[in-house]
């Protein structure tokens, strides 16, 4: 069995490879070629924690996986991560666990790659300006994914936390300097959105973080952070007025994403507002962007097939390059 740390994954797998893996995952999912049961959530009341188990199976890759993500806020007091995560990958021909890898970084990588995949499929080809809302743990991978699929010249980052924003901008300019983009702080949501060709939102907000009526024609938006019914990053105006709306999983978004549930409860939109799943555009069942004036919107809540396909590709690369630690069990 192979053990892979975050550093091991970084050694063998690039963001561009992650974007390709997630495109494949979305295509597999939308063609009905995967098994993705509902995730199991175990409440650990004694320690004020939760453990979530997210399984998936991809027959074409002979691969099974389960990601275990726990949320234990009191871990901070013990000097441990409050959201530990691991990914277990199984050989689909034998059912044996063949790899355990860092699930926290895998999640950041595949979630960022989802926005990269959507931007590659839906954003205008000559996109030059990007906006990023959020400066938390997901932000750096979200930003790199955009830079990996378009030749962005300037990125405007906005966060309500001025200290985190300044630290993130400094870090991003250093870590992503090879992409050649200028990454700057935005003073306001309005400043961030102005002239942006690609807008990525990855926050924990329960109220919209930017005015949708300022989004310019031809822009593409990635809604990433909202994954519960009470979370809402995108205002109802932009959800209603977007020309094309794609999601990772229609079933999951309609069940979990406040960005869509809240305007639906108010009667502003209905389920037909969603044009389709991104995978359908990837494998050619549906058209994506059809002209440079359309405003396109992609909403993701995350699906287990992303983890399985990305983890499988990482595992294969690690084996080829002799990276990781082999243990006998």
C-alpha cells in the first residue's frame, strides 16, 4: 500500500493535470458511468465533531475510493488540524486498499480544478482579468486553476479580512509567479468585479458577496463556497440573469446549494434555470458558451467521483515516479 503526503502529491501532479482529471470525472459522472452514493455523516456529539464518509466507484478505471473528512473544532486546542481528511483508494479488481493520501490537499486540488475545468470550457478565450473572492484555504488552488487555463494578466482579490487578504496576495504572488499574472488586493467587491472576465467566489458567506448587476457581458462566474442550504455567495440577480448555467451535479446543487435554493424558494427561478451539468458540455451532449457576450455561471458543491478520478491519476503518477512510502499491512 502506498502512502502519499501533500508534498508527495505536489511532486508528481500539476494543476493542469488536475483540471484534466476533473474534466474526465465530470464527463464520467454525467454519462452515468460512476456510482456515487450519498455521503454518510456521523455526528460525534461527545467531542463536538462530525465525520463524513464520501464513497465513489468508477468502473472504467477499476477504481473505488472513499474520502473521510472530519470536522473537530476543538482540535485547535490540541494543536491538531480542525478538519483532518484522508483519501483511501481501492483496487477495483480486488477490493484491496492500494493507497492512502492526504485528503485535505486532494480536496483543495480537485475543487480548484473544478473551477479550472469550468473556466476552460465556458470562459472567453482571451480572458485577461480575473476576480477572486475569499482568501482562505481553498483560495490558492482556485486561483492557480484559473491561471492554468487562461493567460490572465491581472487578478483582483477581495476578502473582508484585511490581514488575511494582504497575506494571501503576498503568498500568491510568490507561489504563482511562474504564471506571470499581477495579483493585487481589491478595496471593495465592486472594484474586484469591475472588468473581470472570470469571477471565482470561494467563501463561507451566508449573504451575497458582490452585486451581480455589475458583472460585465461575456464574464464567467465560478460559485464554489456555498454547499449548504443557508449559505449564499451569489446574489439572486446574477443567478436569474446569467445566460448559461451549468453545475457539477444537478441533484446535489438543488439539494444543497443556497445560491439556488434561496431564489427558488422565493419563486425567482426554478430548476429549469440550470441548463445542464458541466460534464454534458465536456462530452458534447450540450453546447457551452456560444458567443463572447454570454454571461456563464458554474456552480459546484463537489462530488465523490472528482476525488476518485483525481486520486487514481495521482496514484498512478506516484507509482511511475517512485514517490511515496510503501507499507505492508
